[in-house]
C-alpha cells in the first residue's frame, strides 16, 4: 500500500480515499508462497520447457486464432496486480490442436491453451477464466514454489539423471517433455496443492473483474470441466494437476460478489475464432499423439531413449555381478553390472544388450526392468494400482492379468505384485510383473519386470535380487 503524506486535504478527497480502501479490502488478499528461486530463474526454466512443448505438441498456426489468444492474454496481464508482474517475465499465449479440455502455464510466462478448452466453452469469459487462473499460477510463482518444498518427492526424483517423476498435466505432458529442461518440467507442473489452487482461483477472479469479465464464468467453466469425467470414469484432463479445493463455484461466486467489474470487455471475436477452429484439421487426443510418437503406457507420449544393442538379436542371461543405482533421494537398488540405464521423464529402465530399441518400425522393450513413479488416484494401494494399470492398458490392449494380485513387502513397506502377460514383439508371450508401493508423500512407486516367456527362467533370479535390493530413502 502506498504511504500517504500527512497534510490537510479536502473532505471529498478523504471520502474518495476511504471508498477506495473499502473496495480494495473487499477482495481476498493473496500472498505469494515462499520461493527460493528468483523471477529470472522462473523465466529461464519456463523458456527451456516451452521450447520442448513446442517441439512435441501440435501447435496451431492460424493467425486469427493466435492473434485472438494473445489479445486475451495481454488483456489479463494488463489487469494483473502490478506488485506480482515481475519485469523479467516473458508472457506468451500459444494455441494447441489437442481435443482435451486443458491449459497450462510455465514459470515466467509461457501459456498453452488446448483447442478442447475453446470447444467446451460457452463464452469467451469461460476461456478467459481458465487463462486467468493459469496466469495466477505464473504471477504467484507456484511452479518454483512447489520445488522450494524440499521434502517433496517429486523434486527429489527430479535429481535423477533424465528427471524421473514428471508430474502429469492431464496424463500427458509430464512425460511428453523429456530432458529439455535441466530442472525437470515435471517438477514445475506437478499437481498443485489445494491451497495453491484456491489462490489461483481467487486471484484469477480478481484479474477477470479488472479486465471486464464476470468472474462467475470461471466457476461455470470448472463445472463444465468436471462434467468431462461423467462418461470416462476418471478425472478430466485439466483436473488431474489442478485438484478441486472444494466448494469451488461457491467461493468464486462469493469473491465475485465482492468485486467491481470494470467496463465490459469486447467479446465479439469469440464467434469468429470458433469458426477458425472449425476450419482446422481434426484435433488429436493425447492418446493419438502418444501412438504417433511411439509412446508408452497411460497415453503419455515420450521421447525415445537410445537403443541398447539390436532388438531381435540374442539376449544373454544376467551376469552374477551387480552394481548400485540411485534414484535421487527416493530409492536405491542393485542391478546387473552389464545392464544399461535408460532414464526418462517418468521412469528409469535398466536393460541388457539387445533388450531395448527399434524393431519393425516400433520402439520395443523386450527384456529388463523399469522403476517409476506416478500420481496415486487413491490412498488404497490396490485401487491406485488398478487405476494406473488401466491407464497403461489403454496403449497395450492385449495386456492381460496372469494371476491374482498378491500382498508382498518391498523394503519393509506394504506392497503388492500383479502378474501380467502381453504379446512379445519377439513372438510368443512376454511375462510382465508389476510391484507397487506408496512413497512417503503418497505417490505410487512401481517396479516392473519384462521378459519373453521362453527366457523367464534365466532372468528369474536377477529379478528377485533386484526386488530384494530396493531401499527407499524418501522421508517418512
């Protein structure tokens, strides 16, 4: 608040100051969380990650759509609180031709809005509401504030070479972006806390009002997004990294009632931009994008890791010698000394020679192990495991249960193992065993083994040794 010089002033000026103070006090004060990073670091991280997004996602190059989206974004930035608009920030607003209802913003200013958001919105104000919410995450620096929480296992996992632990934005983005950012995009975009979500809701409502939009439209769009889960049995894409703080529409409407809406914004361009979207090629889904890129389970597109040998050539049995690998501050394990590590955004594979790489036009994983983490859908281990495996099965439709899940122990923690079978790219069947356990923060850790049925006996002892060697170093 600006300090006023103390001297006599006319009564009407005092009255105006009092009225202004009452208006300002009516809105909820929003205080940025603790953050050990500088705004300049936000910008660097955000630009690195945005470059990877632009390489991986189908961007829309229609000039009318790009100009329209930038106009909306600039209007919101102009309406944002000056004390939160760091001069280093570099804002950009990019449309993406994906059908899911989703939008996300990166530290320092880059924002991406998917076509599905426009298709679902009934008005410009609803799109603007989500953009204002995402802009609020940028202004409050929630991405790097998440990373400041040193005990968060996502950050700890981000220390692994190649950044394990990419948190998913709607089940896709975390693993779609691989190693472009040395910081790890998954850390920047991990599931926000409910407190951060409520902050972004309230600040977004305040920005909307100042930009000339009714903040109630934000609540309406959230209701539309929530309805997306009606037929799918799961959370809609945007909600996967933006958990509902509860009573969302109620408190947004309460905030709206305390705000004064500026002169109404010109929303005449919404109909025209809808027409522009309709003239584009059909939007892809995240699953289709994953298949086009040779992605892995769960509908998540991935960048290909280097091949290890020549898949299809003979694979030697594991050596009897072992070495230790470390997964940041989360786990350690002992693996065959002659196997190769393949870290990626959401997992670390360790494979023997000729066990991973291209075969018949597809990237194959025929022999070896994978350690990874994923967001748990439930605090019940069996339910969380089932939900994750269902997502994996979407891109592996012939994956079948080969027996009943069993309770086991991994590093003195309650865990479970699920036996599965799948057609092997080498012919015949492959055996896949998935073991799961909760980490300290409630995220799901998994240990997966894969081997063709004909080679299973030769790999059984090594798989058992690796499982028994796992030690967790996350804080409980």
